[in-house]
C-alpha cells in the first residue's frame, strides 16, 4: 500500500543504501523511500545540526561534506535509528582533507542567471561547490572557487 510523502523542505542531498533512498532536507531531517514497499518514512535527525551535503557510501560508511569544508562519516544504520541522540557523525581527520578545507569552504560557484549575490545569502549552505562523491573505493572531490570572494559577481 502506498504511503504519502511526508512534508519536507528543500531536499539537498540523497543516497541509496540497500533497498532504500534516503534524503536530507534543508532542516537536516532525513527521510527514506522504499520503492519495493511504495513506502515513505522519517529517518533520524542530525545530532550536529550543520548542513551536510554530497552524501556518498564508501566501504559501508556514509561520508558527507559539511559547513566550513569539514568532512564527516557515520555508520549507515544511523539513518534508521530512532532515538533522541540523532545521527552520530564523526569528523574525518585526514591531513590531505585538512589541507583542502579552506578551498572547500570558499567553493560555492553557482550560476543562477546573474542573481548569484541574492541567492548566496539565503541559501549559502545549500549551494553547490565542492562535490564529494565516490569512485570504486575512493572519495573523489571536485570543487570550484569563486574568483574575487563571496561578494564578487563576475565569473
């Protein structure tokens, strides 16, 4: 039996784990959809409420890119766990990732038909920029840097 989609704000990331599609909205609430059962459900909330984007699975761990360029990981079962603690994200402390942290933080290149500066302030934590993804068993990172800083509009 189909269940209605729960009310959620703008979905800013998703990941497929086993037979479910997990999404996280702009309020850091996670939801899942099971295509086999045609069922929507609420996932766990984030214990460290900072926007995390670019979720990807590598070696049975869920990785994400957070505000300020930090990288996080958690166990995938954290998405389904229903308790008051929320998802337990752990910061990734890799020398190579720490060196790139500054570049990730300033990576928010986005094209909205010349309206970049107005969109920037209202949705800066959701804008594309650094892209964290996986390839085989590796984390692959792509990023752009806005030349001239945050207020600069010429690309």
